[in-house]
C-alpha cells in the first residue's frame, strides 16, 4: 500500500534538481503511483497522490523547481497543501540520503510489479482448494505459466537495474567517465569467449562478448548442433587459465539428448568420426569418462550439459537452472576453489517457449529472443544459440549470372556461371521443380492450418504428423489460448 511517508519521499525527490533524478527515476515513480486505483489509496492521502502526479508531469515537461511551484500554487487546486508545497523547496537531501531514497523507490517499483501476480496466485490457490482443475496436468501448466511470467518480469526489472550506472548522457554537461569505462570493458576483447575460429574471433572482437546474445541460423541438417558443440569445446581449450577459478560453461539442449551430445563432444575432443566411435564403443566405454574428465581438469573448465523438453521450456527455466549451477560450483568450493559462469550455449532457440501467449510463432520467437538478451545482460555473460531457417528458395528469387546480370532463379540454365561467395561457378545440373502435397486442417473453432505431410503437431498423444504417425480427425492439438484449452480437429 501507499504510505504517507513514501508519498512525501516522492515529493522531495521530484523537487530535487540533482542529475541523479533521471528520466528513469521519474518513470519508476509514475509506475508506482499509477499502479494504485483511487479507491486503494486512503482518503486523506488522495490529494497528495494527485500532487505527486502533477509534479511528475511538470518535471517531464522540463520545468524548474520555481516554475513548478508557481504553476501549482497559482492553479489553486492544492490550496489546502500550500504550506506543505512551499516547504518542499527547502527540504534538500544530501547525496547519501538521495541515494538511499532512490534505492527505496527502486525497491518499491519492484515490489509493486510483484503485486501484479498476486491475483493469479490467489486464483491458483483457490482452484487447488476447490478442486477447480480438471486434472493434474492442467494444474501444473497453470502454475508453470504463473512462474514463467513472474520470472520474466523479474528479469526485466533486474536488466534495467544493471544498466543504472549509465542512465543517460548529456553530451555537453555530463562527465563521460562512466561511459568511457563501459566502452573500455565492452571493446577490449579481454573478457570475450573465443569461438575457436581465428577469422570469426577477428570480426567479433575476440569472440563472444559478455552480456550479448549470438544467434547462428541454418537449415535442417546444416550442422547447427555440431557448430554449437564445437563452440563449447573451443571455449574450454581457448580460454585456459589454470591459476584462476573454474571456467563454467552450460550447454542446454532441447534437440539432442545428453547421450548424443556427449558422443559429439567426445569425438570432437579426440578428433574421431562418430561412425568409428560407435563401432568401437564397447572397448572405449571404460575410457570415455576418464578422457573427458582429464581434458576438463587439464583446462580448468567444467561443462554442465542439461536436457530440457522442447516447446515447454522457457528462458526463465534456463536461468533458474543457472542458479542451481551457481550454488553447486560458485557459492561452494569444488576441489579447493570456486567457479565462474562464463557462457550459456542453447540448442536451440526455436524449441523454447515464451512466458506469454502469441497468435503467431514468429512473435513468440521474438519474445524468446528478447528474454535471452535480457538474461545475457542480467548475468553479464554471452548466450550463444542457433535457429532453424526455412530451407526453401523461391523460384522468383534473384541471382547474379555472369554476362547476363541479375535474373530470377527460374531462368538459370546448365552452363551458366552463377556468383557465390568465392566468385563464379558453372551450373552442371538443374533438378526439376518439386511440388509437394499440402494438407488443410480445420479445427473445431474454424481455424485453418496449412501444412506438409511431415509437419509434427503436439497432441494429447504426443507429436503426430499426417504421413508417418497418423494424425487424424478427432485428435486434440495443443494450441496456446487464453484458457490453454485443447482444440479438436473437426
């Protein structure tokens, strides 16, 4: 609730012309005050709350303290508060007290944000007590959504707080030291995690920089998971520091299981082909663990691989798991020393879910990307992931043909020389245009879905497609709606 002490504190801050009272502070005060309806504020305090809103509005209009006082007193709307308003001009805060007051506003803002989730928590508890959920799955899904939404909001608040050191910069009046210090950190390359590929590192300021998100795209079968696995292996080998704490790297996979990921890492370390490894697995079984552990210890690094189910895992879940790793290796000593989380590798972006509901998949992926960026800034480490690209090329796409210039893809002939990254190459074969059969699915609600025969849909009986697993009329598709109900194919 809003107390008179906090309202008075806001008024004093708003009358302070210190550079520390930035636009961000004004926004936080506005957020807090506007989060309360008039009926939620005690009657004797309503006039003061209105005063806070008015002063904040005038501050946003860049008016000075004298102008604000003149506007408010001349307006006559706050006559009963005239003596209080005049006293504000003389209630100056010392720098220490101002810092403390701004911290109090920040905490109040975070607490006010938390209060938004209370109705959903109360609704969940009420449903539990009244048996309002149809089954355990519905109850768990509802709880997961609440937690995901709460965690996303918390991440956003912490992201903003992490950038408080550089709130704004007046290029004429302000001192540049904070910004110059940040530039030095951001562009030194000293804290970057090497990709292991010299040419890539060269263009990336030494590798993956802290607090940044990196996304590599490719079509199915292009080797996205292999690339990510190599990035992890290279990070261990190229960032070796035997005198410091453990370098900890987390590898989150929603694509391949842990056994598949371990095989790829082992083969990458020993430079073996996976096919050869499988043939001799029985004789190598006893040495695999020894090889990987010795390799890790030799490079003062720890890789934690973790599998999460696709389509039901959010960025918040991954961040929460990072906290477990932090407790295991950072808060407590292992082999006499602590560790430092250096980077997160995620396989892959498209298999994550957001904490919100979107009608279009691309919008949800946009939110997941934002969540990853927020997490990277919050943790101060790079997040590296891969994304699935559409493998199809339109016949109307354009390409450069030697001596003919830019033309449509469908006009290319055998013998033409087409341009690629290294120059021109001769076309030796043209495959006939392929027309694939598509299907139209109509849900009970009337929504139409056009898909290929191999497109997998999440159903109550697992993933199904038309060609192999027999998706049929009557199956229930899982779709995100406000009530999270299943829709039945009609």
